[in-house]
């Protein structure tokens, strides 16, 4: 028994020392991993806070752009109404000019002459026609701009909805879930 003791004791002592070293190495590794996890959790939390702040800023900018676009749409609608009214108001002078020219063309043969009055009536009709065409071109341009503004408004509303949904997910779901995760530093006691 004594011989067996002398044979197994040194080996047991070696195993105990090796086990202590392994335990210290494991403890150090677990402590380092715990510290790394804690730092990473703090980094992710800070990134979330920054992302949320950037998202709020972007959403605010989009809302300001939307408000400006709504004002421009209102102004463009007023402009279109004014152009339509201006075109409508040119209708009466145009009819009068055509009526004068038609009446003049109904004169008997000898009185049917081309004189300065005739040229003036033709020029007046041309000016009114040119004015109506210019107003119609402006009206078409304004209608195109209105369509673009309405398209921009729709895109801004969609972007705002996406930002609102993202903020909702980040703030009320992700951050709430992250708060339930508690990163404790690993403490080992043997």
C-alpha cells in the first residue's frame, strides 16, 4: 500500500496542479469573454441610439419637405385655377374679334376691302390667339408640375410611413427586448 501511495501521489499532485492551471486559464477566458460581451452590448446600444436619432432627424426632414410640398401643391392649384380663368376671360374678346371679322367679310363687293381696320382686326385676333396659346402652354406646364408635386408628395408620405414603422420597431421592439438582456460580468467562485 505504501508503495502504491508513492507511485500514485506524485501523479495525483501533477494532475491537481494541471487542473488548477486549467481552471485559472478557464476563469481568465470566461472573464475576458464576459468583458467583451459587455463592451459589445454597450456598442450595439449606442449604435441603436444613434440610428434612432438619425431616423428621427430624417423623418423630421421628410415631414418638413412634405409640408413644403403641400404648400406648393396648394399654390400650384391656385395658379392653375387663375390660368383657366384667364383663358376663359379671353374667350369673349376672341368671339368679338371673330364676329367683327365675319361681319366685315359679309360686306358687299365694293365695300369688301383690305384696309388698316381689317389688318388691325386680324392682328387683334392673332394677338388674342397667341395670348390664349401662351396661357394654355403655361397651364399644361403647371399641370405637369402639379403631377410631379403630387408624385413627390406620395413618395414622401411613403418614406415617412417607412421611417415611422422603422422607429416603432427599433424603439418599441428592439430596444425593449435589449433592455431585458442583462449583460453581467462573469464572476467565478470556486
